């Protein structure tokens, strides 16, 4: 069985990686189009794509369950959260991850460093895309509100940025050894990922309660809806503020290699200063010891002279 498990793992690695990436991309589009309450073609394409891609995760889970693969329970998790399949470890050892070009690679410190460097520059560029997007939404707000197509394009652009942040976070959290520390240090990324999902859940709640709201007076319905949409707007504003904050954060840490070089130079300077201080302390100690010896010899000579005079 282990032999068949390994073959299935090798065969499914590339196709399921692509399927998982596509699932996350279409989910990002659906998430932001739903938050926009779009009813256009773009939302329908995203929803149908998710519907057609999801059976792939179920089929893979059933195959590994039938083979009795060592890590088959993880495939059940991938059925619940399909994007996590992007960083699935190998079934036999659980130490290797499949990536394009790299193929199966064992996760170690060198691999983690390589992945961080790979994501560094592209994610900074993607984060910077937030600024022109915000400018367009601000200055062309009326045109976007009056044109469903422009509104969908703006939502999809925001969804692309969310997709990039989520993809990076999923990959990094799967290869980091101290995952809680990574979440603590990258809480902005986590908030950027979670806030649109909170807004999405609010949208579902509004949809689910629509029939109950029909029984209420129209004035109460409008008042409650206005309050909900104000809360939703506040969540999205907080989301955008965090995106801007993330841009600043990435600028401050955009080149860790240069930062390490500067710290090494500073450390060398401090070590030289410490060595100079130690040298001065040794000279002062020698001088103190020499003075003490001289004083002792002078006292001894004085005592000898006094004794000779007394004799």
C-alpha cells in the first residue's frame, strides 16, 4: 500500500497544487464580489469554478483513505479548507513539500530562507498596488457606483491583493517551525486575510435574515440594514488601513540582507570599542599593581632604615 501511496502522491502533486491555487484565486474573487453584493457574470464564474474544483479534493481524500495513507486525515482537513492543500506535505514522511520548479523539497532552514527571499520583492510590489487602487476608488467613486462592470473590476483587483497575501501566509505558516511566533509577528497579514471574511459572513447573515426582516415594519428594516452596512463599511475601512500599514511594514523590512550587513558592521565596531576598553583596563590594572609594588618597596626600605638607625 505504501508503494501505491507514494505513486499517488507523486502523480497528484502538480495537478492538485494548480487546483488549490485556482480554488484560492476564485474564492478571493467570490469573497470580494459578494462583499460588493455583485450579481454580475464575474461572481457567477467564481462560484461555478469553486463548485467544479471542489470534488477534486474529495476524490483525493477518498483515494488516500482507501489506501490507508499515513497522513490521510490531513486530506479531510483539505476538504474543509481547500487552500491548505497548496502546502501539503508528502504522505510518507511529512517532511517534503512540492513546489513548481523545485519539485519535492525537504523543509529546512535553507528552504525557508529561500522561500522568504522569493516572496520578498513580489509581495512588496503587490502591496504597493493598494495605493493606486485606493486612489481610483476615491476619485472615481461615483463612476464605480454607477457602473457594475467598474465595481466588479475594483473588487477583483482588491481580491487579487487579498489572494497574494493569503497565498504567502499559507505557505509561510506551513514551513515555519514556530507558527505562533510567525502569527504574532505578522498579525497585520492575518488581519488583512480575516477582515474581508468577516464582512463576507456579515453579508451571509444579512441574506439569511432577509425573510425574517420582511415581517418587520419597513422603517425598522431600513434602520437595521443601515446599521449593518455601516458596520460592514467600518470593517472594510479597517481592512484598507491595515493594507497601508502593511506597505509601511514591508518597506521597513524590504531588504533583510542589507540590514544584517549593517548590524554586522555595528557589532564589529562595538567589539573593537570593547577591546579598546579592555586594553585600557589592563593598562590601568598594571599601573595600579606597579604603584602598589613601588609603595610596598618604599615602605620596606623605610622600615629597614629605621631598624638600622635603632641598632
